[in-house]
C-alpha cells in the first residue's frame, strides 16, 4: 500500500510507493499517471483533485498447470503415420523413414498454412517398436544364430 505523508502547512500529501509496486494516480476520476517506486514519488494537493486510486504489484506470479493436449498437428502426424506404416514390412519402415517424413510434411504443410505457419522440414528421428515385437525379433535372431552354429559344426 502507498504511504501517505500529510503536511498541513504546505497543504500537500506526499506519496511513497513501495518497492515492486506501482500506484495509479487519478485526477477528477480520470487516469492521470502511473507512479513508480523512487523515493517520494509525487506530492498531491489536499483539495482532492488528484489522488491514488490503487496500486499494483509488479512481482511475477507463476501458476504451474500440467495438462496434456493433442493439437491438430499431432493428430495429422499420427494419422499419416498410421496410414503409412501398416502398408510396409518392418524392414521397409526403417528404410523409408524419409518417405514417411515427406508424407507428414505434406499433410502438416496443408494443415498449418491456413494458420500462417510454413513447415520447412520434418524429420523422423527414432522408430520405437512395441516390446512384444522386439522380443519376437530377438527370438528369431537367436534361432537363426543357432541354425548357423549347427551348419558350421556340420550337424545339419
């Protein structure tokens, strides 16, 4: 809150604005000035024509909110990937990452250009397989290694 100092001899009210706040000064009910903290900020006449209407804290307030949202662009990307990947064999998915990225780029460009955005390039950095697929691939590879070992030993 602003500190008011009243001097009856000079008929003035001096205002001291606290640090990290600003005060709003009005004259005849209309905005006049913003008083910032700097020693004695202003002296107002006692006649009541100028007065402090209120003060505002300049401290930063933060409210942390966690929420998950799915944007339109994410929906378009997932749609393109779900449409492209099932058509390919597993090895082809890894080999054709650039083709999938190009398809995502085309759809994203069309969707976002309406909002003034320009998609320059899209990259697919990583393809993560489901744990069951990884386990099945590891079993297949282990079986192939076992067969190769048998062939080398001459058992088969």
